[in-house]
């Protein structure tokens, strides 16, 4: 085995139509997590009461 320290390679930012994924920095235990950011893909319309007949 090599004596090189165990490190994760830097992963480029992943982009798709509605999702962005970024690599987070390692924490104290060395865990490298990922952050996911969702873009809204539905339009939200404010509710209005229907007309009475």
C-alpha cells in the first residue's frame, strides 16, 4: 500500500435541467458530502375563490 493520504478528488459541479449538485468540503471525520439544489419546475399560482353561480 502507498503512504499517500486518503483524499477525495475534487468533483466538478453537476448540472441538469432542474438539479445542481455540488461537492461539500470534508468535515472533521473526513466525510465528503454533496449538496443538491432543485430548481422549481412547477409554477405556483395564488388561489382565488371561484365565482358563485
